[in-house]
C-alpha cells in the first residue's frame, strides 16, 4: 500500500559557508575587482556589463561569478576559498587590477591556484613593498592624465596564465610592464586607437576575449558537483523517505515565478520544489490547478528508502545560487533496480536590472519514469514523470516536451541550449521565456530541428521563440496546431520572402518585412495555416556573439492551451519559381507586399540533414 511518510530536516541559509569536500566537476569561479571609484574613475557600469555578459554566455555551464569593490581583497580571497577544487578566473580593472594581484598573492600563500589572471590597465598608487597597503594617496592627482601607476607589479607563482591589457589612448597611465604577465597593448591588438583608461573595461573586443577564454575552460559535466558534503552535492535535504519533504528553506535571494515572489521553498522527495507549502503527490498531474507553485525537474514517485538508492541534497554555495540534486534515486516501492540523477539550479540574476532569476534543469542517468503506485511496472509505463513549472499572473504553466510519456527519459539527451541534458529557463521580471521578445522561448533540438511547445491563454497572445541563426526556416504546426500570425525580427535589410503550400514543395507568396504582425486571415487563410516558410535571412550580418538571441520570431495560434510546432533550418539558395505572379493574382492580396526585393535570384533551400 502506498503511504506518505514526511521526514523533514530544518535548513536555513542566510549567508555563505565554506565547503569542505573535493569537487567532482571543475566549476569556473570568476571574481572581478572594480576600479577605484573616487573622482568618477571606477566605471562600475562597464564592469557590471562585463559580468552580465559572462553570466549570459556561460548559461548551462558550471560557474559562479561575482564583482568586488577595488579594496575588498580579503572578501575576494574568501570567495575563492569557498570552492576546494575549481578553475579560478580573476579579473581586475584599474586600481582593482593591482588589487587582483594582492588577491592572487593571498591565495598563493594558501596554496590555491589561479587558472587565469586578466588585468585591465592596472594602477598601483601609494604604499610601499611588493604588495602595497590599501591606500590611494598617489592617485589623488589634479588631472586624470597626471595619474601614473607607481609599480612594481609582480604576478605570483600560483597564476597559470596572466595577461595585462594596457592602453595608450589617454587618461590614467596604467602599468605597462607587469612582471610575469603577457603585457598587451590593447590599442594595437584590437586595432582601436580610441581605447583609453576609462573605456578599456567596456571594450567589446576585450569582453569577447574574456568570454571566449572562459568558455574554453568549461568542463562539459552536466551535473554540477564540488558543492561540499561526502557526495559533493552539499548537505542532505532530508533523510531517506518516500513522499517526504524538507522543512521550509529560507534562501538568501528571492524568486519571481510568473509574478509570484518567494524567498522560501520546500524540497519534495518526488522530484520538485514548491513554494508556500510542501507537496506530497507522487503521481504527476501536470502543472495546472495545483494548490502550490512548483518547479519540477522530474516530478515522479521517487523513493530513497532502498539501501542502494541515492539521496536528495541541497547546496547554497554562494549568496545567489541554490542547487538541489536528486542523486541516483530509486522509485516506489523502494526499488533501486533503475536509478535517476537530476538537478535543479536556481540563480539570482542580481547583475541585471529588475527581478530576475535563472532556472536550470540538468539530467544525468534517467532509467525510470514511473513508480508502482502510479501504474508503473519495473519503473516504466503507467503515468510517467513530468518536468516544468506552474503559472501565475504573468504566464501560464509550461511543460517540457516528452513529459507524461516514455520520452521523458530523453531529457538527458536533448536540450534547449545545445548542451545535452541541460535546460535553461530565464525568468525576467517574473515573466517566463516566450512572453516577451527580449526573453524568447528556446528550442528543444531534435533530429536537427527545433521543437517548441507553449501553453497559451488567448488566441491573440504572441509567443516569442528563438532558434539558431540560419538562412531560412520552415514553421510546421504539430498535433493539430495552426498558426494565426507571425512577426519576423527587424534585421539587416529587413526583407524576407514568405512561402506557403506543401512542406516538400512550397510556393512563393509575398515579400514581407520584420516588425509587422502578419495575420494569415488577411492573406486568405481564414482558418490559419499549419505550415509556412520564411527565407532571406541575411547571414552576412552575423549577430553580436555576446547577444544570446538569434532570429526571434513572434507567433500567435488559432487555438488556446497547448500549442506545438517545429522550426526547421534551411541553408541552400536557388532561384525563385515562376509561379509568383500567378499566385499573387489568385490570392488577391498584392497589397500586403510592402516591397519587393530587386534581385535577379530568389532563394530556395534544402533542409539540413
């Protein structure tokens, strides 16, 4: 007989505590030292933008990133010491560039290595000795152009690679010869004479270098570990149980989930966290009409009472990150014949303006879908697990593709950010992906196509999605989904061609532009369409490598509720078919053509294999 036994462990996190166990994954730990802020020289906005770019580009990777004031040497040292095994990346600008050396020296005395040290026009002013005292007496010149680094600056032996980007464009003169570092004239290297002391930390070229270098350090481990405890995942969230929960956990940050704000949560054994109360249901029912708000990486009937089963862990390694890990957990009834490992990571994006949260689902081995009390046999069949989250004032509940079916087992081989087993959901001001064009829905990549699904509440609601950037796309409605309208992005020459008809032999219909909502009913398709094609994306543009968005498209649908569609990449160009004029005359909608491209050739394409 199925029963509920609630086993709780009181857990409260209001600060940061040191970790004590060896890491199982190589987490990248980034510390950024600001410049001295007196006289308006600190440039905190550019440093903040650098940090946000790093965090955006490292989505789905095992990282931690934080900014420190120029003189917070001890605080920065303690931050790196939170992680017993990590790839440490230290960045410093201006006076903070020199202070970064002091952090490195402190860590050297503690036998802790630094993978990279990047200084941006570092300045040492005042004090004596190799590592001067925290004063800026020599920096208080009447003019910014009179401030010259007093040197010397020496890289300690624990730094693997050090680079000093100095400038000759004007303003404060930073150190140009740091001993033990590769000293690089940024003006010459990047061919930009305008880079000066006040702008070097905001240089797009230097930002791109740092981001690219950080990406090269990614360890490709899907499950984040190195978080303390014997297993490397932090502390036990609860004792072994069936259908149990933790006590209410106080977080050091708040979560805005679809307009509902929380700073406390419950961890439930059955593969989810809830807000406001715990939740004991072992058979998943989807995310509508639940009595609590929920985020669920794998809501199924987890049972950890078996001797060979793993357990559930919680880690709050920094003040902006919480990690919940279900490690090698079995299923009801106390069955360890199949095991699942999955993880929920919640990050406070306090580097961005507004109330923002990043949510990640991560999946290791997935072997079972269902407990015996949910109609399963040997961990399969019955009512399989669900993954997703509940809705709120700002949006409807959303479910990952494959939930409630045997395909939920493939969550570890799929992704919406091209990193198998990792799923990323940025909530911006409480709005989930897909609600606004600035935060589009990211695709589930399957067989070279981009798959999407979303729950709509109104036929006029526009859902924003974002695939990778290619020449063109086929939009295909799945399981009866019909498109009502489309809005293409404004990019390049802002000119596209629109096609309808059969997927294997579409017919050119009209030229369209970005930024306009085209209703298919106005084109004669009163009941919507289940397929259309767009071509003419200007690949010569290439997008800003630090802009995580690609071809953001708005879609509305003929039905409310669950809508599903595929967006298929097109890559080859050929000539325009001769049917164009006849098609326009028959359609009677020549007036919708805002303009025609004056090109001898049209583009047709083939799907990627």
